């Protein structure tokens, strides 16, 4: 390959990875591999000025713009940082700074590099007025409504604080490990694709159009950079201490270093200690502390000369691929799984790793017996990130995605715009049938704990059950062995099944296993429609009125009930005596008796449907639109302008979420 061909190839590759990383939030290669390609391109371009191109990926900072948010220009561009992976380069940075400052002494602020999304917050007169993502560095998306839901971001600063009238503070929006793990557990239960790491989860969440979803996901924000015309100090470190005092979450890990040894000690300490942190970090950031010195050092088009990021090595191992097997889930989704020789990685033995889908498999170009690299970049889920193709045995067969279901032989389908393959045989493919029964009995669904996956497997194989409705016809004599020796346990099982008849309607809705309908959505649907017949008759438009339901879920619900098999299944459950309507709500108090209340906007503490129930249980009446009869409006964030105008015209009082909660306290 000539240098020119290599440059073209690298530009194309880097563009593609930029897109995967910033737009799709689905990187295929590690940051380190990306940076290696980027450095190679930078070096080639430096040698060949004749092939300069303004559109080269070396010229831009990446973009996460999406079209659903209003775009706002940054007052000061949001630059990114130069990355290094070794101490020698940290030493070189220190040397460069020292020389550029003419040998004058300087301090370096050492900080953790948080692995989330950068955010710019603007405060005026002590109030948060705007939150903007980095975007392409020049313009970003206005995500103020979503950021307001992050509990650690102050909406109003303590008036006693000595903050400037106008300032900007930048930092990182993150999803703490705990929230991330909970979110993935929920997604796993719903068979939705898992987020590979907290950064992707935070990105997906921050770009959500529904700020209630954002509030539930529990994001966090660490701030690390203060900008403004009148700052408290010339020291970056001192400014961040001040910001901490004003109420911002500022990491207390930051330290001032006065020598290269101080810096190395900081790196060594956190390379280990970061494992105990509640949030993901991917390195260390070093910043020249004095703002005056920062100005003298200046910036290149891409990054400041006064700062550098030292990235931790992603933990990686090399092992052999034995075979690729395929798992069929409850929804029929087929997942390819790499089965490898066991290898130790970040403290655990890894044998299997999901290959996600056909596209990812194809990009890896796997052959049987290949040496593959497995990585866990601070993440829990191991990923196959590449193949050592130089070590490939000649003639070893390539691995191709299957076209028939490994369980039932049906021809797999791949829907337009989706990455996954599905087995369409949902009425006879065993893992789909068994998976649905297991979901039905699970704790958040019908909670039949006397049964487990093994029992389901056993009953299914013995032909005792084909679907969950069959459970309600089981008698102890069916379960019993010929000798009757398992009498007591058989009784317990039948009792457990019988008890599930009292499980509330919302969990019955969840237990049906409608695609994309998780626990939370099932609850909203149950409350919104009150009974199964109304739910079954709902049109997509009706469904879209339910909180948390978008077009994908609405269509999935409609499809489910359009299938005669599913309607028959629901009928059999009804015959079996399951709860098919919400229980009439018992009143708690009469505090709202005689009041007609309109709910508007988005809320932090409860969902809209929960507020509806609360109003009823305190004796009040819910109304859909504002009229003279409206007693007051329970007003959340982002109340629509039309409603606001009408309320003002009729002189109707707005009651905030907190005031309302105090009223019914
Ligand atoms: S300072 C001009 N400090 O890393 C300097 N950035 O690759 C602005 N990051 O875009 C950034 N932790 O999203 C800074 N303590 C920290 C950071 C940090 C994480 C992110 C930030 C930035 C990226 C640079």
C-alpha cells in the first residue's frame, strides 16, 4: 500500500469509528486502537502536506449532534484533550510546558478522567439556565430539561455563596456503576440489548426525549472546569474548591503536583484505587494550574497545550476461539456467543463473550481456532475486540452466521433496520416457549417461587405444559412420581400457582411478556387502561397517551393483541381466575375532596399516572383540560405554553410538585 492509499484508508476508517462512537454510541474498537490509528494518520499527514484535506478526521473533534434538540453555540469552544498511554509521554508533556514557560515554576492539577459525556452548564444570577452537550465542540445540543433531573446538579445556588453573576462550569455526565448495573438487569429481563458500558448508557439517557426516563435512570455529574470573566482565583484548583463550596459535585481526588514524581505517584495510586470508585474512569487528566500560564500556553485547533490525558490500559487478554454457538432467547432473538479457551481477565475467568449480532461478527472476520483479543475496559461484560490474524492456521474455516434456528430449524428473519436475527417460530420453538413461561413465573411477574427454570424445563419436556396458562390446570397427581414420594413438594407447587391468582393486574400485564413492555411500562399501561379489555382494544394513539410509551412500544402492544393465539392465551388466563383489572383504589384521605385538578408537565418524584392515583386516593378528581371548574394545576417542568396561557387567563393557581406533596402529606 502506498502512503496515499494508507492515508485514504485511515481517514475512512477513522470517520467510520467516529460515527460509531459519537453518533451511534456503539464503538467497535477500543479508544486505544482508535488513538493508534489517529496517531498514524497524523504522522503520515505531517510527512505529506501535499495531501492535506480540511475534511480529514485529524481536523475535527467529533460530533454527537442529534436532530431532536435545539443546537446552541458554545461561548468558548469545547476542546478535547491529547491522549497518552505511557509515562514517557507524560514526561515529555511536563518538559514541553516547562520550556514554553521559560523555566518558570508551575503547578499541575492532577484529576481523574471521568468516562462519561462532557457537559457545559451556564449559571446566571445563581440559577442554571442552560446545559449543552459538547456536540462538535463549537455547537452542542441543549439538554437542559434532561440535566435538571440530575440530582447532583444544583438548579439554584446558595445566595450566601460568592459565585460570579455569570459563569460556565464544565464537567462530565456519568451513570454510576450501581445505576448502570440496575439498568442492564432491567434490560436483560426485557431482552433489550444491554449497554456495553456506563458511558454509552449515559449518552443514550442524556439524549432521551423524555426527561422522566432520564430522572429514573439516576445520572450523576462531576464538574472539572470553571470559565468566566470574573473567577475567584488564578488557580484552577482553587476555583474548583470554590465551586465545590457553591454546591457542585467536584471530585475530591484532585491534587496539586509540583514535580513529575508527584504526578507519577498520583497515576500509580489511581491506577489501582479507581476500581473502588462508584463511577467509571478511564485515566488521569493533568492541567497546568495557573490560568495565566494556561493562557500563555494556548491551544491547538483540537486541544489545549496546558493539559493532557493519561489513559489507563484497558485490561485485555489473548485466547483461542473454539466455536461460535447461538442462543435463542424468549423473544426469539438469536445471539452469537464466542466460546473460548478459559483466560483470566481483570480478576475473573472468561470463557464466553457475546458477539452481539451478524454485523459485528462479520467485522471481526472470525475463523475457527483464531487467537482473539478479549477486553474489559473497566466494563463488566467481556468483549471480543479483535483477531490476531497473523496467528491464523492456514485453511481454518471462516465462521458464518447461521440461517436456521439452532433449536427448531425455522428460517431466521432479520427485520428492516434491526441488527438482530429472530426465530419467527414463536408458537413452537422450545426456548421461546420455555423462556416465556420462565418470565411469567419470575419474581417481578407472577412470582411463583415454588417453580424454577428446571421445573419448567421438566414439565415442558414431559408434555405437562406448553404455555403458562397450562400451569393453572396442573394437579398434584400430574406432578407426582408413581410412588407418590414427592407429595409434599407437589402440593407446595400447586399452592404457589394458586396463590398467583391474587397478583395485581399490572404484574399480569408484565407477565404476558409483550416485547418491550418492562415492569415500569406494564404498570403505566395497567393504570392507564384499568382493565385487560380496554388495553386489548387500545389503538396506537390511545397507547401513546400512556407515560413512557413511544411508537415502538405502542406498535408492539398492538401487534401482540392482534395475534389470535395471544388473545386465546389471555382468555385462558382469565378463565383461570387471574386479576384482569386494577383494584379499585382505596381512599387515604379527603384532603382533595371537591377539587378538580389538571396535571401538566413532567415530574421528578412520581410519574403522572402515580399523581393521578394519588389525587383520587385523596378524594380529588382528575381532569384532562383546563376550564373554569379547575381548582388548580399540578404543574411540573416544561408545562406546555398553551396550557400556561389558558391557566393565566382564567386565573388558575399553579401548584408545584413539592407544594402538592406537602398538601397531601
Ligand atoms: S478538562 C480543555 N478534566 O475528557 C480541557 N476533561 O478527551 C477540557 N474528561 O472532553 C477538559 N474527566 O469530556 C477535563 N477531569 C477532567 C475530565 C475531562 C473527563 C473528559 C471530557 C473531555 C475529554 C477529553
